[in-house]
C-alpha cells in the first residue's frame, strides 16, 4: 500500500529529472538539431491534428456552453442580465479555454505519448534506434515537441472561435435574457488582441509542459506492459496539477497588477 | 459496394455506440451486484477508499487552490476593484467555486490521479489473466472488484468536493487579502448568497462524476488488450472518455439545476 505522503515525495523526487530532460529536449529543438528530422516533426504535427483536433474542439465547445450558461444566470442574479457578455468574455478567453485546452490535451495527447513511447521502450525499439546511429531523444521527443509547436497554435485559435460560438448559443439562444446585438457589444468590448496573445501564451506553455512530461514518462518507462500503464497514470497526475499551476501563474503575471478592463479612467 | 464504403465510414461511430452500450450494461450489473447479498467486498471497499484518498488529497488541494486563486480570485477581484465593490467577491465565489470549479476540479483530479491508477491496475490484472483465473475460481470480478471501486469513488468524490470548496474559498480569501481588503465583506456576501441548494447540488453532481469515473475506468481496465501498449492505451482512452462525459454531464446538470431552482437567481 502507499503512504499518505508518497505522492508529494515522488513528485519532488522526479521534479529534477523531468526538468533536466525538458531542458535537454528544448535545447535540441532550439539548437536546430531537430531539423534533421523535420519530416518526422511534420508527421507528428499531422498526427496531432488528425487524431486529437475533433476531441479538443468538442471539449472546448462544451466549456463555452458552460461559461455562457453560468454567465447568463450569474448576471441575472445580480440584476444585470444584459451584461452576460462580460462574464463569458472573461470566462472563455482569459481563463476557461486555456484550462479546458490543457485538461483535454493532457488526457488525449500527454497520455497518448506515454503509451506510445513506453511501448517502444519496453519492446527495445529505442535501443534499436540508438544502435542504428539515430539519437532517440532527438528523433522521438524533440520532433514531438516541434510538431506540437507547429500544430497547437492553430488548434487553439480555432478552439477559441468554437468556444465563443458556444457561449453565444448558451446566452442568447438558450437562456435568452439579452438580444444578440446587446450581448455581442459587451462581449467584444471586454477583450482585445492582447488578451488573445496572453491566452495563447498560457495554452502554449501548458502544451509544451504536457508534451515534455509525456515524453519523459514514456521515455523512462520500465517493467513490461504493466509498467507502461503505471507510467501513463503517473504522467496524467503530474500534468493535471501542472496545468492548474501554469494557469494560476499566467493570470498572476498577465492580469495580477492590471485587470485590463475598459472601465473607469 | 456502397454499403461497404458506408459501413467502413461509420465504423468509429458503431464502435463508440457499442462501447457506450457495454458501459451501460456494466453499470446495471454493478448496481445489481451491489445490492444483492452476499456482500463480500467490505475489506476491498475500505482499501480502495484509502487508496483513492491517499493518491488524491495532495493534487486536489494544490489544483483547487491554484484554479480558484487565478480564475475567479484575481480575475474577478481586478474587475470588482475597479467598481470599488470588492466585497462582492464572496457572492461571486458561490457561483464559480461552489457550483462549478469545486466539482469539476475534484472530478478531473480524481479521474487523472486515481482513475488512471485503477485502470492501470485492472488492466495489469487483465493482461496477466488474473481476471480469468478469478472467474475460474468462481469469484465474480464485478462483485469483488468493480462494486467496491464504484462505491468508494462515489463516496469519496462527494466528500472531496467539500474540501475542494473549502480550499477554493481559502483561495478567494487570499485574493481578497492581496488587494488589501478586509475579509468581512467577502464572508458577508458569501453567506448571504450561498444556499443549501448550491451545496447539495455541488456534492450530488460530484458523486455522479465519481460514478462515471468508476464505470469508465473499470470498463477500460477490464477490456484492456493488445500487446505492450495495451494498458497504456486503455488509460489514455479512459481519461478522454471521462473528461468528455463529465463535462457533457456538467453542462446538462447545471442547466437543469439553474432552470428548476429559481431561488438561485434572485438578487440578494
């Protein structure tokens, strides 16, 4: 059986190793050595889009519906139903979408990478790559990171659009306290391009962390098929907490000292 | 020819519907096995309860505090501070932290930390053929493995939700203090706006999340197959299904709860 403090202790244990692995992989990408396998990076980006895009967008769409619903009822309960756009603008763009994106990415992409790389590790394919003279960490981890950096901004920007559409459906069509024009006026007033950049930064940091943690746990899996399952479970646990912490730090850095709201002078 | 092409195009949808149906059957059999005597699963139930609690308490605490400090805490406090109405943050936390973030973060963490561990555990037993051996011995895997996990997860997600709300409100207090405002206003609007309906709705929703997590994780673990990547892929599919199902359920439940309880929308 496990003890009460085993989870925090094991995270402290592996934090340093994950950090070293992550800096190594990022270094491989920025030094350009990954460009030797640029075709593989493009293939990984393609796999990401074809395999995960629909699920990510569906999840983001549901979160948009939820934000709109909560916003509509909240603004009704403070007696200002026409201001539902304020809540859904903040809930969608600034907070909700990065979190939803991080959650579904760690579930779909992060654990998928662990299962794939872990299976390669325990069937000795990674050692075989090394024997063939191909650096496995570049070929497997760095190409996945570059592929994620290529594909994820576009996935996320489309996701923002879907989330907006879902919030509109929930506020205007489902609850219906506010007219379409009244909702959109408030909604677009309370966001600008810089907010999109901040939101994109948050989600890109989350995606980078998720891919790197996934690569680490897959690359170091051991102990047969059972070990792959355990490593997948552990990577999910680490990712879900890191996503929340990155979201909090992002809000603290971007909006902590200045709320960036068009109110007052 | 056309029928073949159509059949191949609809294959993912067909396998999805089949899996949903099998999960429904597993749910019905689990509930039936849980209420029909004998009850041999007491020890396993306590063991699973402690297992989930030991795995989840730390990630749950950190995640709830982080999410509630960032999203409803700092973001809303910044806007409310512009209006000079920072004391309204308490009322805002009822809407977000109690009704929404508490259950969803508890479900996400329990699914991501404990649910994945359960799938990996059951998947390991499946591919080592221990589950078949149990059946040969005349031990029902549903009654002895699925039922205790189902009950333990349903109870523990409901209980953890209470702690998630407590830590979420702690994060709200931290955000209020960061803006140098007294805590009195926070608690005043919090207790004026919070109703019993909010709390039971939150806890009930979270227990049902726990039921979804248990069924999906046990189903995916007990049907794991396919070589070295089998268990890993089972865990991957389980978390994706749980997240989609939980959020879809969250939306339905919130819509029904808010529309059928008009006292949640009155101005206080």
